[in-house]
């Protein structure tokens, strides 16, 4: 039996990569749903989808 004070198995606990930082953003709830659905379709998290979209948008901006 596992008690609240016991740690989870480290093999299944998600760990934030060392080169990442948290960024809090407020977005329209429908956009959040679409990001989650897009992530499911490509087997990525909503955060990964948001990062991909931001990188693509910034790359287009730099090309101008």
C-alpha cells in the first residue's frame, strides 16, 4: 500500500527538462481545447504544441 508521504516511482514521474522554464499564459478556452486536440493527433502535449507554434511564428516574423 502506498501512503501519501511516499514518493512515486521515479521512472513514471514527469521531469521538466533543465533547459525549460515555466511560462504562464491566459488563452481562450476554445484555443486551449484545440491545442490539446492537436497534441493528441500528433502525440505531443499541449505545451509542446504551443512551443512548436511559437517557434514557427517567430521564424516567419524573422523572415520578413
